[in-house]
């Protein structure tokens, strides 16, 4: 079954933000050999799993609103501010991404996650990180602050410009120690 790629119109049957050809070009330029050894069907499956992951993890974090009520994916979106726009252009009024595109950063994140999906599960079941383990009279201590899920920091950082912000944008996660 051929991969259906979102084209910016809000397709109700889209399965990915990137095509296999886009992924081939992007990953070959970065020297990711594993991808080149995969069949087209395997690449399409990895792109679908990557898109599924993006919907699960980022769906409620995106700024703006979906453009079409019955579109299959989260992009295209309306009212997503361009936070990296120059100050001069901001003085003319708020600037937003076009409501009929999928930004290149979202496409690249879909590809980068697809590469990770090709190597294994994106959301495996993870146990807590052990800080200390004692064998005699068994004792285990777990790290309270370790994430209980995989974190793809580079991808999160790439997509952060598209996430909702509260207040000044200087908000940071707080971790109690």
C-alpha cells in the first residue's frame, strides 16, 4: 500500500509528513547507511510509525489549530506564530505560518524519527533507572528523576518553536530533587 503524504490540504487519509524520497535524500546526506538497505515498504512502515509517535506525543503541544476538521494528521495548522521572525517584521503585526503547509522542521522530525523507528520501537516499556543495588539482603534504589519514557531531545528541540507557550516563553520544566 503506497504511503499517503500530507500535502498541506488537510487530507483525511494522510499517513506521514514526509515521502520516502524526502527521507532517502535527507538521511543519505547525513550518512545513515541503515536506511539505504531497507526496502520501500519498510521505509513506509517506519514513516507511519514515526507519524503515529508524533501524534501521540505532540498532539496537544502544538500551537494553533488544525486547519481542516477531519484531517488525519495534526498539520497543516492555522494560527501557529513564527517565533523566530525578526523584530522589524513583528512590528507590522504578528506573523504566522501559512495554514496550507507542513513546515520543513516537522517533515525533518518525521524523517529523523522514522530512522529511529527503523532501528526499533519508539515507545518501549521502560523500567526505572537503578541508582543503587545491594545483593545481600536485597536492596534496590531507583532514580526518582529519571524519565519513564524515551526522550528524543534533538527532535523535541527542533519542534519546540511550534509548541504552545504560556506567558513570556521563559517557562522551564521544574524538577524536584
